[in-house]
C-alpha cells in the first residue's frame, strides 16, 4: 500500500462546471506550507551538494599540487608521485611489509581497535571537568 488515501472516481470522468470549486483558505495555507517545506528541502539539498563539491574540489586540487610538485622536484625518494604512492599502498595492503610481519590491513585494524578502546575508556572514566570527579576545587585548595 502506498499510504495515500484513495477514493474511486465517480461519474463520467468529465469535470462539470459546478464540480469545479476554488480551494478554501485552509487548503491554500496547507499548499503554501508544503511549498515552503519543499523550498527549504531544496535549499538544504543545494547547500549539502555545494559543501560536498567544495570538499571534493579541495582534495582534487591538493592531489594535483602534489603530482605537479613531484614532477617538478623529480626525486621519487623526497616526494613520490600520487600514482607511485597509490601503487605502493595497494601492494602493501595485502602483503606484509617486513617479510615476517603482518599485512597493512591488520595494522589498520589494530590501530582502529586501540583508538576505539581509548575513546571508550576515556568516555567512561571521570575527568576533572566532569561532575562525577571526586575531588572538588575548593577541597583541593584547603
């Protein structure tokens, strides 16, 4: 079901002159509110699209500057190009960096787990600025 109320049409399907009635004031207010809501949603959508496009353009400009800088410098060790960096990242994502080590994805997993554990621990423990902290500033100075 669509959720919209449905009433079957009656009559012959032609509009009679007396059937056509102008909308009442309440109906016009409802239409005006819907138009305002639609305009607001479109404005929010345009603003979101503009933010995403600005961020993407900024990242693209940064990558272009990186590539141009690598080409001007010409030293792969000091400043590797974007394509070389991406190729090395893809290579080491599945293969261990030191021959006896773990692959890069495992190191990323371990790092993410440590970050989340630290966040949860810090969130649960009281800090000097929280209300649960046992030491009051006035008690510490006396």
